[in-house]
């Protein structure tokens, strides 16, 4: 998996958080919404069905566990999980914690308003919260 590279647009719009067993976990640079992106570390994959069956199950396990942990930790009202790929074809799954009354509620977050980038302190805090939840669930890959 050393030759894996996330799409340049994902790199530009997100911050790396950690490596899960299958996915690279990244935080979308939009402080309005707790928004994670899971990118399977597989080359030339654009659809879930491009993954073998074991990787499909692992992707769903990771997306479900990450989403549940963040929804609970961040006191969200709803979790949106989606794989769109209209702009970035490389397979990636969005997990967005939503709150009633957030900047886009009840509409989707995609294309809504201008992103509000994290400042250094907010980014560090969000990253620490995510990593603490993953550790609590023991989702992070051990090296």
C-alpha cells in the first residue's frame, strides 16, 4: 500500500488524522460541520464494488464505527454517510455529524455556503477529540 496517494483535491481540502486498518481518515477543512472523509488505501478504486468483499465489509465497519463515535462524542442529531465521487472519482466516504440548526440544516452540506477553515487551535482540538474517540473504540491502527 506504499504507492497509495489520496487525490490531490482531497489533500487540499482535508487534514490527515490517522490510518485505520483500511482507510486513511481525514478531516474536512470546514469548521461549520464535524466532517470526516475515509479514503480506502487502494489504487484505482472509484466505486465500492471495485473493492473485494473483505475490503467492502471493512470500509463499512470503519465508516459505521467512526460515524457512531463522533455522533455520540459531538452530541450530533444525525449522521450523514455518503460516497458521491462526482468531483473526486477516487473512492472516499464522507461521515458528517449534523445538528439541527447547523449552517445547512436540513439540506446537505455539499455546496452550501463558504467553508470556514479551522484555525490552528480548533484543528488541534478536533484532531485530539477524534483520536481520543478512536482510541476509546480501538479503531486506530497500531504500529
